C-alpha cells in the first residue's frame, strides 16, 4: 500500500522531492523487513524510477544502491549504463557487477565511466585487459595507478603501445610496485623516442645526433635494468629476448654491459642469440681465450672483427673484479674502459678503428659520470679517493647539501637540529646512518637516485 501511494505521489512531486523519496524507498528496500508483496512492489517502483526524466532521482538511487550486495541486479545494471556521473557511482563499487558487465560498460562508456571501473578496489585481469585495449587515456592512467588492479603484462605493453608518448602515462606505469624488466625497457624506449622527437622538432639536435643520443641513453638504461633484476637468470634472459625482438640487442649494448662491470646481460644476450643454455654460456664466457668461447661468439652471429675487443673486455673485467670486488654499480667505469681501449689499440691493425672511437666516447661518458658522483661529496669535504671524510662539518655546506639530492642528512629521526661534527649523523643514498667521521659513499644508491631524478 505504501509503495502504491509513493508511485501516485511521485507523478506530481518536484524533482528534488522525488529524489529524496527514491533514496528513502531504496534504503527501505535494503534495510527494513518488508513483507514479500511490498518488496515486489518496491522493486517495481524503483524500476519505474529509472525512466524518471530528472537525473537527480536516478543519482539518489545510485548513491543508495551502489554498495549493496542485495540490490536488484537489473536496476544496478541499468544505472551502470546511465549518464557517466550516475554510472560512475555504481561502476566504481557495486559488488553485483560481473566481469562481463564491467567489460560491456567499458566498451560503451566514456573516459569518466571507464576511469570509475579502472579504480575499483579489486579489478580482475579480464576487465583490466579490456580497459587497456579500448580505454581512454584517463582510464588507462587510473588503471596504472590502481594497486588493486590485476593488470597482465601484455595489457601494460598494450598501454605503452597506445600511450607511450604520454609522460603522465609513463609515470603512472612506473608507479606500479612491480614491473617486468621488459616493460621497463619499453618505457625507456618510449621516453627516449619522445624526447628525441621533441629535440629534433625544436631544432636543438640534428636527426643523426638525436639518434645517437637516444641509442646511448637506451643502452645505459637497459644495463641498469638488467642489473636490478631480482631473478638474474629468468628475468635477464627474458629481457635479452625482448630487446632482440625490438632490435635493441646489439654488440654495442653487450660491450656497454661489460664495461659497466656486469656480465649478466652479456651472458643472457649470448645465450639468446646462440640458443645455448645460460649455464653453458656462462662457463664458456669464463674462459674467453678458449676456442669454445670463439665458437660461441660466432654462433651468436656477432661481428667477427670485434671479437678481440670482447675478449679484451672480459679480461679487463676479470682483472678489475679481482682487484675491486664484484659488487659494482651498473655504470661505466673509467678505469675499465681505459684498460679495454689500451688492449684494443695494442691489437689493432686497422679493423678496430671505429670501435676504438666508440670506446673513446664511452670513456668520456664515464669521466662525466664520475664527476657527477664526486661533485656532491667533494663539496662536503670528502677526500680525493671519495672513501672517507675528515672529522669536520661546515654548517653552511651541510645546510646547502640538505636541499640537494641525492645527499640526505638525518639525526636518526629524520630531522637536523644542530651541526655538531661529533654527533651529527649523515645518511648518503640508502646506506646506514653513521657518524660524520665514518662516512662511506654508497655509489649504487647515488646512481639509482640520479637515474630516478
């Protein structure tokens, strides 16, 4: 009886009152003990309100029913297909909508409705894949930043293919807690391509110069990505295969990997190119002077004329690691590059001229990287070897350094209250907090923060 009276009243009531009445009826249906006949009448009344000409009425229904698990499914689905500001209320949180419902709504919805789906607290892989394929830019950004979304790797790659030139999109993808190395490589390529296009359009670089800078930046990033992989065997091998598919697995990248103090990407590349197991390639690479390594090199299809350069790089890297240890940041090491240049010049009969020119550029790059790392520490009073600091602290120098990453100062609780050289604690990179007289630079942490900046 009450529902029938409501329907009669709603035919003449103003829109704002109808909206309040629709909300009250929806809440009564959800939270009161109605008789069965009254519940059926309430469903009929709520269904008829879906045709109300005022969006206020339908919005009130959506606000009341969106989170309910026992709301009528057909009403929820109808509201999900309403205008986007109403549909978003239901799409963002209704537990009644199935994956099929969400996929269908994503296919016909606008960016606002798609974003509401993308930001659901728990979003399953099929829906995420559909959004990656047809979603608008805003929806894909929402999907990327949603930690509760199960986004498959192929879907993230599809997003990069569609919106890789968008800086906000790349940043959103990088914010995800875990990204496969191959996806990080794709983001590097997309970033490099966008920056290269911008530089050439502005007339800052020639096409040839931009191509070289882009290639070298990509190679540098790929080496760092390979060094940061958690599963060295599986992930690095997958990265090598992906780079080969993208035409990025070159002899230059493999040489840079060795000159950056890392064998991982080099060995994975040889394994992928030759088709031999990773363990077999690693064993042959340890004896770079043997005929077995020569055969492996040729099977990988690498240029024959630079085989001596790779052998020299492996020999110099072995010597370098014996002397300084294997725990090295993944960046070019000037001393290592210089040793390889000397070895190549001694063995050169003319065929290595081009390679030596490339190595000279790498030597210059290594020198500039060393200068970047040392400049902050020198300003703080570190000695020439960058391994220790005298027991002194200049308040002005410390205060200035506090505002400049990657150096951070801390008294243990995250604040600095005074600059007493006997008590102040300094944190560099992600290393442990130590007294000022005991500082050791964490070059790996510095490199990571520089790359992030």
